[in-house]
């Protein structure tokens, strides 16, 4: 008998999950809700009402993990209030900070009951039972339940299938993790340590989850992975299937209208995936393809294992396959040893590529990564100045990209009522928010919309026809 079968039938308890970091954490938080549902937990949006609070944490930059400790400070007060009122609040720390600093969290924040890494979510009900077993103990005798092992078993196979009612709440778009972990070991990055080695889910599992989401009303799926285009899941015959081939298989599922994937590494943009962009209209022409730096010297020190020229040539090939392709990227400024010239090279590659949007960060030393051993740190003030200049450039590119959409007609997935009465809102193929006059009947489908203007961070549209074919 599994833990799932002996789920207690008690009054619902409430779980509040706060999610930090990347979309994979967003997906994982939903799966934790799914894993807890058979055990009588329902989600709440109010931490003060929660019997269980989970922080799903991110370790990618220093600030990300510091946020967790300040949140724990705030939760300690809430926990005290609930206990004073005769109730209780269990606190768990999940995610990448938990994986990297399990023992440290338990030491620094003794009111934490559970600490568990991204590979342990399917064991959450067991861990909770263990922590609850300590409830009667004096706080000084309690010990946090810590699970930061990288198990051999497949956590996805052990997580319950997404519940329909939970899925519906997710709306018209959904994330689907197909690949986890990373073997690339870029010298600045903690992901290979927090998420472990690269693992791909089997094709049948992915297709089944996609079908379930579509049955529940999802129209657009974003495939997730830290290195999603390194996906190589096994099919029923034991053959390796890459992301390109997976896209063709997903495209055959009736009802799936849009497909995206993120995050990709330039080294894994293979011919099959580029061909999928050429052949599959449902594969959106918007690609997040981080380059981090435009300096070959820095790219080498980062262990990205490609040059700026190779990146530009790759973009060329992708645009040949899908001419309406737009790009987004990630950039790090102030990697150890980055000179003014290296930084200028980064601005140059941004100008050459032309991004629809971009995320940019100051380099943050992560303990345990090869970057942490480099001594030529860039001054904080220099990093700030470079970040500012870079953001000015990419913000201008984003504005230009929005402006270039005016006058075009594009399919918009209408998702919700708009900000103003009589308006509805949705997303363009490029993930831009689009607002237009229209009835709520439009919600739930893709409609052709003429873009007639821009406003801050969004587009203004006009309905072209009743419904797209
Ligand atoms: N797998 C993705 C990136 C995942 S992390 C890739 O290979 O591109 C998301 C982004 O955070 C990275 O693209 C990088 O720009 C940024 N990042 C990662 N580690 C960082 C660090 N130590 N300091 C600053 N930014 C970092
Ligand atoms: Fe981190 Fe590099 Fe892996 Fe991306 S490819 S997750 S940046 S190690
Ligand atoms: Fe952060 Fe972990 Fe994602 S470190 S970016 S939550 S994989």
C-alpha cells in the first residue's frame, strides 16, 4: 500500500505555496498541490490561514536566497500568532535553496519543519507525516525533516496525475516540465548542483500529460526544462527522441493550438528542432535563447562552449526556417575579468541580434561553482553602470519591437476580461499582452487581431473576424 492509498479522510487543511525563481518552480508548486490533494490539503492564497506554508525557493543569485530568509522571518511571526490562537502552522522550504543549503536552513531557521529539494516532491506526504509525528514535542526537541537526496527513482512517475479541477484553475495555458537538471556546468551557474544531472521524461509520459491538460481546456503548452532543447526522452521502442521530434508528436494531439519551450541552450538547437519551427505553425515564433555575453573571451570563461559568431549564425539559420521569429535572451554583466571591451562586445551582439525582450543580471558569485574561484571580480559600481546601459539598449529594442507590430494582424489567444469594461485581454505569439474591445465570449479561443497601437508593455488591438479558422 502506498502513502497515497492510506490518505486520511479529515477536514481540509490549507496549504499556501510561495514560489520564487523560474517557471520550473511554478510547475513544481502546482505538482506539490496535486501531491497534497489526496491528503486533504486545499490551496489557499492567504499565508495567515495556512496549516502548511511551503516556500519553493530559487538559488540562482544571491538576492534570491536572501529573500527566503527574510520571508522565513515574517512567517515566524504568523506561526507564533496561529499557535497563540490554538492552531498551528507547519513550514517547509523546498526548491533550489533547500537543495543547496538544507542543513544551513534548519540551523538558521529552527521553526522550519521540512526542508526538501526538487527531486523529493513525490515524497512530500511521507515527510509531512514524519514532521507531524513531532508535533507534540517541545520546539527545542523538534528536528526538521530534511530530504535533499537525488533519488534513482523517477519523481514524475510517482507524482499523482494532475487533477482536472486543479488543472482547470491553471486556465488556457500550462507549463509541462519535460526535462530537468543540467550537465552543461556553465561556470557561473548553480543549476547543475541544485537540480542535478540532466534527466528527460519518457515520451509517453509527456504526451499523456499534454493530453490531460488539453482535455481540461488548455490551449497552449510551454514545455519546460533548464536545458529544454537537450531533451532526449525514450519512446516506447527505447529510441531517443529529441525536442524537435517531440514537437511533431505533440502537434498531432487534437486541441493543442500553441506550443512553446524554454529555456534553450544555443548548443542544443539542432536541425530537427529548427525544422520543427519551419514545419509546425503551432510552434510559436518566439524563442528564448540566452547568450549571456557577446565576448568570446568571456563566453569561454563562462564555459558556454560557443562563440558569438556561432550564435549569430545560428540565429540566421533559425530565421531562415521561420522568418517571423523573434528572440529573447539573458545577459550577465560583470562576470569576473569582464573588461570594458568585453562589455562593448555584449552591446554589439545585442544590436546585431535585436531582441524582443531580454533579462539581464549582475554577476553574482555562487558558492561551489567554478566562477567562485575566480579572483578578478568586477567592481559593484561598474556592474551597476553596465547593467544600466545594457538595459537601456534592450528596453529600446523592446519598444521598437512593440512598435513594429502596429499595423500587423496576429493571432491572439484571448484569456481574460480586460482592464477596462468592455475589453478583453490575451497574448500574441510573442507573449505580448494585447488588449482589445470585445465581448467575454471571445475568451478561450485564438482570434485574429489587428494591432492598432501600443501602450506601456502591451499592445492595443482590434478584432479582425469572429474566430480564427
Ligand atoms: N539554462 C539557462 C539559464 C538558467 S538560469 C541557460 O543556459 O541559458 C537563468 C539565467 O540566470 C541565466 O541565463 C543567467 O543569465 C542568469 N544567471 C545564472 N547564474 C547567474 C549568476 N551566478 N549571476 C548572475 N546571473 C546568473
Ligand atoms: Fe546553468 Fe548553463 Fe545549465 Fe543553463 S546551461 S542551467 S546557465 S549550467
Ligand atoms: Fe532558481 Fe532553481 Fe530555477 S536556482 S532559476 S529555481 S532551477
